[in-house]
C-alpha cells in the first residue's frame, strides 16, 4: 500500500524558503563585537539574526550601545534564536500517539459488509419521490449513493463525488462543513443552460459519502484520503473531492499519480495563494500541498499551472524559485494587464499541452469575496463567477480529467448561502464539461437554443452593399 513518506523526504537546501545570506560586518561594527562570544558573532555573520531584527537597525544598535548594554542586547537576540529553533533533547520531533489504544485505527476502519443485509452491488437512490428534490436524503448533485468499489463497478459509475471534511490543515476555519453545505444546497444537479446538458442524465454520477478524517492530525488523515481517492480512480470513475481545506490537494494528486503514473498527471490549480510553503513546522498544511506534490515527483513542475494568484505572497525569492522549477502561473496582475479572455485562453492552451490526465484543484478563495465570502483566507480582487464557470466547463470538456477537488468552503463564515450555492454551480460546470467531452461536443460549444431566440437573424453577418460611386 502506497503511503505518504514517514518521515517525509528532506527539503533540499535550494528549496528552503528565506534561507539567510551571510552578512559582511563593517569594520566599526566588527570592532564593537570584539568582546562578544564567538558563537554569537557567528550568528550575526551568518545573517540568522534577520528573523529578529533588521540588519541596519542591528548595526546601528551595535555602534551606539555602551559595551554592557550591547552584551545584554546581543544576549537577548541569542536567547530568541535558542528558543525559536529546534533543540535536540528539549523539543519533540514527533507527536506521540497511544499505540496501545484499541481504537488506534478505528476512525478509518471500514465496517464489514457482512453486517448489512445482503444486496446486489450498485448505486442506491435515496430519493423518496420521483419529482423534484424534496424528500429522501440530501446528496451531492441529488445523485444516488455508492458505498464500495463494487458499487462503482457494477453501476459503471463515471463520476464519484466524495466529501473530505479535513479542517486541521487550515487551523480550523470551518472547512469541515463544506461537504455538508454543498449537499444541502442546490445548484450542482440539473441542466447546464450553456450546453443544454443535464449531467445527471448524461453521466452516471454517485455520492460516495465522506472520507473519514482524524481531526486531530492532518498527517494521519492524508494517507486515508489518498487510499480512498485511489480506490475511486481504480474503478475508472472520476473522483471529485469536496473539501475540506487545501491540504487535500496533496493526497488527491498523489492518488491520481498512483493510478495513472508519476509525472503523467498535470494540475491546474485555482487559488489566490501560491501554496508552495516549503519549510513550515508541519510538513503538510493548506499552504504547502503544491510543494509536496512537486517534491515527491507526482507532478512535473512544467505540468503545474496556477491561476488567480494575488495574495501577499509569493515574494520575489519564491517567484524566482517557481520560475526556475518551470512552473506556470497566472496572477491577477496578468489579468489586469492583458484581460481575462487572453489569460484564460493561455491557461487552457497550457493545460492541453501536456496531453496527460489533468487534475483540477479549485480553492474557492480564487473567487472574489463578493462571490465567495465563506472561506478561511479571502483576498479581494478575485475572479467572478462569470469568469470561473466557463473556464471550469472548458477545462473539463477539453481534457482527460483525472479528478477534481473543490476546497476551502467554510459555510459558517458566510451570512448568506452564496458560498455553497456558487460552489455547487462550479461543480455543475465541471460535470457539464465532462458530459460534453463524453458526447464529443466542441469545448466552446453553446446550444443554439440558449444562445438566442432565433426569431430574426440579428447576429448574422450583414451583407455589405457596394459603395456608391461619386459623380
């Protein structure tokens, strides 16, 4: 069974974020430090005091403080350094678990089917009535449910939507309720007016329930998420994972690579944040899935495309790192300069270039908070729904989809229901795109009936009359 590395692979020196650079001490500063312990001077020379005090401020203090006060000042900086960094024998390198607990793996142990009444494998419709969506039990896109891989195979399921209510990777911002909110809100099922395709009729879709999560440990949870996404993908169904926070992208994409091969899956990642955190204390959080996916070789950097970046990061150093790796990114600055249509066309073309399976990772905070207020880290100046729906539909219509995740839906942070509603409409656009590809429709196809009323030929090219000759 493939699992996440334990411990994870070490981060190469060239990937470490904010690695301090050595500092040349001016002669007068070096002279003032003559009476300071060598290891403390070495800390300054290594540039490692920059985390606590800016270099010019430090040099000014060294120049002006009397010797006794200077020694106290340097001791204070040294104390910060000692407390902040790992120290063997003082700090834990692992989080201890009680391995003697009889419930150690109970949270992810599946209930044997023998405990249930015998039934033929296949999806089960939980609706009570034949008309409308009232009654029965709420499911993603009003779809039937499936419980096992045998159900997926017997039902020849094409899309399995599964909840993954992981929240600890983002620091508990309510992404745990994302799956529940999308099930309880409309918009995912039914007709797509652009194509006039109803995905529920065109595709065999199921709700595959929720994946068990250890809400006290993101690290423990990602292994099981990877197992479950892999379980879906191996049946031939497309997994669509509803989060949950963006830590999920790591096990999701890793699972796709397990099935389709490392380096054979590309990713289009919608987000206001770059999520390439490389040396945080926790090896997987909602700010680091991109690095994990690349570092472990699941996706090649040149096959990784980001859309919508606009938060306070990346800084110049990280932009440089991303460029050196060969990643492709499209910021809202690029949109400001060239316009959304050109940027969308560029991103769509890049997604087609690798001719591989494609995973779409959609962090809802890529949308402007006006359209997606219920998310843990909103950033102004984002995409509109008018921009997001078409590109999601086209990506799914143009590409061989390995899977999709829609993450960081935090409904309790929204005083309305627009976050869940808009997330479901994005899900519907994805399903419509997958159905369009199945039907062989052009990715840019619009149904003529929905394009215009057809009473006249208003949009038809007008025949040009010959220019009248002057007398």
